[in-house]
């Protein structure tokens, strides 16, 4: 049994892709197994307990996607909810519990000690999970599996194995009963085309979760999945969930070309960097169905971009934005205001430069969530923002002391542009708007300003 623990639905519910990939791997490796999936967006405490007792699974996998909402305006932690799920599992089954997921991987050892599973996997879980099941099925020693966490049989301490190998092949097994819900309530389905990121942004946890080596997955299989979703379920809008879609251009171009060759009438969106994209590539992506770009820009000030570890300038941001407009692709910019190195002057420059961007939406976050293992953690310790022994499991943010946060919204409004802060987003209103307009996919283009 594979359980998705995520119940966070802002700005829209997200299909539990992690367990869909894990399920596909397990069904290939163990075709005689029956793999059952549960999504806590649909389950209650009672229904989870009932499912465990009814199915009596031999192994239980629990995926933790997020630890919190990474929003300094709402610092609620999801850990108590995860502990509750673990307690239900333990009360309903004595079989091995294996925990993993992106959220777990950032705090692997800390969460292992807190939640006390039998085993856990740090980083991508497909192959290690399958190797673990094979060892358990055959009574073999599993303690050498890469990325595995378990108790040391000698002294009871937590062992955590390093990762050296990463998958180059990724299957997806979507649950038909779940697809309908996410298609109705979020208007899209999510698919991953690559893993890994070699960039050195000071705050980012993606390289810690997926590794720094970029692995682009089989484009033929990705297109097969897109075609199957379109034919079987009528799903014609997908979001590619890569940390940066255009980080590796050869395979992304290949993917777009194959979508066109298959004559798939779909639309798609993804996270992009404002750098590493040509006019020719933008035109190709548009022909393949690109409708929305969400740029991970973070600042419109060159000094701040350098402080954040970005490899581009505002001039590049402006040119790429105009390129998107030229090809009729909707685009939005995601920003971090008040992060490391921010001052009132750099903030003023960001607001001033935002006036140069036409027909866009800005989604700003206030401050930076501090994750273990990042450069930002080191800076925060050095400046006394956090203690050196802080696990950071409870939400902690770096917010520059050199900015006046009280006037952020006033400064944003004064630009005459569409600035949408996290506390401005109301999920029920967004969904009602989308349903009324009979729209699928992202809908933030309706918020744009000239």
C-alpha cells in the first residue's frame, strides 16, 4: 500500500506524482504484487484505518511531499498531521512502514528519529524502494542500499546511506480513480520530464532532493503517457513539474518535437528560468502546446539576483518576457522579497523595474524558507538568525533586517502591476472562477495588468 500524506492544496490540489512513479516501478519489478494507493486528500482517519485492516498490506509506503507551505505569512507545520497518520498506520498494521518523499528527504534523519518508521529512503525512491522490498522478500541484508535509512542492528543508531546512482528511466502509473478528481478540481495533471539541478541558488532544496546532475527522462515514454491521458481521459492540459524545464535544452527540444510529430492537441505549462532559451525554442514550445510559463525570477534587481545565486540579470528577464509575449505565451514571475542581502534600495529597484514588464503577474513570497544543507543556512547561522543546532523542521525564515516590510503591498500597488501575495489567493474563488469560465489549467492570466 502506497499512501500520499499530502493535503496541501494551495493554490490548487496536486496529483500525488511520487506514488504514481513508485507504483509503476513496483509493478514492473514485482508483477505478482497488488499495489494499492491511498490519497489523504480523500481519506479520513477512520477510512485509512479501515483500508489498512481490509487490505492487510505486506508493506506500507508513506510519501511526505511538503513539510510546510514555505510561506512566511502562514508558518503552519504539517508534521503533526503526518505523526497522526503514522500513529494510525501503527495501530492498524504491524507490517513494515517505509517513509520517503521530497519533504522527508530534506530532513531525512530528523524525521526518521521523530516518526520512527522501519525504513526510509532519502531522495528519489523508486529503485531503493524496490531493492528494499526484494531484500525483505528474500530475507537478505538491506543495510547497504543507497539512500536507505534504518536502525543500526548493532547499537540502534540511525544509519543513512549516501546516494551515488540516480534513475535515468521513470515510469508513471496514474490511478484512474484519482485522475478524475484532480482533472476536475485543478484542471490539469502533472508529469515530470527531468530530475536534478546544477544551479547554486543559495536557498534551494531541489539539488539536495534530486541531486545536481540533470537526468532527462525518456521523451518517448513521456509522450506515450501524454497520448494515453488524452485518449483515455480527455486530459489536454498538463504541468511539467521539473524544477526548471529549460535547464537542459537538447531533450526539451526533443520532447516538444515529439509532441508535434504525434499531433497531440494539448496545452502545457512549466517552471522556467528566464535564461537559457532562444526565440526559436520559444516558438517550438508554443507550437507543441506551451501556454503558460512560471518564471523562477526571484528579483528584478541585479544586485539581489547575485545575492540569491542567480546566473542572469534583469535585462535577460525583460528580454525573455518580451519573447514570451511575442509568441503569445502567458507568463508570470515568482519573486522573493526581503531575502538575503535585500535592502530598501534593492527592493525599490525591483518595484521600479516591474513597471517595464508588460502583461504579466507577479507572485511574491516574503523572506526565504531556510532549509538544511543550503548556503542560506550557513549565512543564517553566521548572522545569528538561527542556531547552529536548529533542525529547521519547524518553519524558519530569513527576512532581511534592512527592509521595511510594512509598506510592501503599498509599494507593489503603486507600480500599477498585478502583484498577488500568498494571502491574496483564495482557492475556492479560483476554482469557482475556472469552472464558470470552463477553463482548464492555469488561470492567472486573468489577473494581468498592462
